[in-house]
C-alpha cells in the first residue's frame, strides 16, 4: 500500500503560523468592476462532411433558410437541403470591464447539434448578446479546434480531446460599452475575495495609516468603503496607489477539505483534534464466478447446459486502535493515520466520525 502521505496535500492556508504580507489587489476587488457574459447562436460552415445531420437537427436547416432569405434566396417550403458541411453552434465570451468599442475579445464556439467535429470550419457573423438582450459584440472567424476525431468503415473510431468545441482568438469585435460604477460614486468599495472580519479591519487600518484617518470604513466581513477623488484621472492614480499597499490578512479558519472523487485531502494549519480513540479495520468481500458444464448421460436424451457457481469470501483485518490526545497537531494526525495504513476512503470515514463526536476542531468540507 502506498503511503497515505503521497495522496494527502498538507496545505497551510497562509503558508505559516504568521500571515505573510499581501497586496490589496491580490485579496480584494473593486465592487462593480467585473466581466459580463455574452452569448449568441450562429452557423459554422466549411466543414469536411462532419456537420450536423440535418434530418435529426431541423433547426440547422431552419437557420440556413433564414440566412439565405436575407440575401434574397428563397427555398420552397417543402425543400430541406441535406448539407453536411454546416453546424449550428452556440458562441459565448466574456466582456471584460472597461472594454471599449473596436477592441477584440476571444470567443468559444460549441456544437449544438450532432456535428462530429468543427475542425476546419468558419463561423459566420453572429451577434453576441448580454443578459439584457442588447448586442454588445459581433463574432466571426476561423475556428481553432484542439480535438480530433476519426472513424473507420467498420464503425471503429478514435477521438482525441473534444473536437466539437473550438475557439477564435480575437474573434469578436466589441460594438457597445457597458457602464460601470467606478467613476459614478463618491466612494469606492473593495470586496474581499475571502470574507473575514479581521482582514477587513486590517485592510481599512492600513489605508487609514497611510492616507490619514477616516478614509476607509469596513462595512462587514467582505466590503471596505474608501473615499476617492471625484476627478477620474486622479481616481485612477489613487486606486493604483491603494491596490499596491501591503498588509497582513487574517488567518483562515481551520478547515479540512476532502475530494471524494480523487481521494485528495487538504488539511489546514490550525486543525486540532481533541481526545478521541479510533478503531479502524478493513473488510474485504471477494466474489469468484466459476463456469460449470452439466453433461447428461448418453441415453438420457438430455441437453448440455452451462452455468456459474459463485464463491463468496469475506475477510477482515485485525482492528487497530490509536489514541489522539488533546491538542494534536497537523503532522501528528498524518503520522498516526499513516501508521495504521489507512486508505483515502478510510481517512474520510475517520475524519467524519471525529467531527460527529466533536473531537475535530475544524470545518469538514466534502466536495
């Protein structure tokens, strides 16, 4: 059995018992200054026979007819073109804060129908809309697809990555700007990325110590309000100075994070275990199937039949018990669990049991 230490990540949430100084820009962000999501629907053309099977995706044909009608081409109502080089796609992108008209942003293109691959395709001009239904960008260009899919005549196929999703670097041009509150308010509010009352107070104290009293006011465990110049040019320099100030954030609460899918366990620096005795034992259930053939006598006119016989074996290791004394530190927890040879699943069960009996002084988070 591999040592449990190989699958446990011992993470000190702030690196040491004493918090290290960090810049304000690394722990907080300006309220209202954020990106906005854009989405659109369009057609990718020029595919090498890997487009939508239009019989199963009628909306692709409908979109094609609608596009052709805009150019004066009208198809009869009972005619549905069976083309294999087009695919209906969704397009999404993030519009960054302070983005200006004419700047370009990256877009991601994903197949909506049953297209096997978007490799080699080109996206036709597609409007990208925000949550308010307004068009903020126009997307168009050749796709870059990292995936690859090939299929043989006998039905065998090989797929590498995801060929039904591609990107267009700089594929959208911004057509509309979004107003932000950076220059519209008398004060600027900083929101902490990790809520903490101690961090909010220390951040405000740092600004007041450098700029003078009554310039920063902590509102709660997340927000700190700061007085700012009304002139926009002065406000930019003002925030540039503030975001580079360094201070010591408050230490994070004691947490144990368990990834139930990968078995990874992250234990914070301040995790403590009070007096508790843990009994640990492994049980193994083995089921073996053996094929058997029943052959009738020569003159019985019976039939030969086959069947399976199952043998079930249950084994259990000797129970092991170890004792946690009050105030056990992080390295002692890991050493004790290593000594009993616990697996990741066993460690999760031990931690959950310790939490339920009140012996684990930490927040247990299972993801």
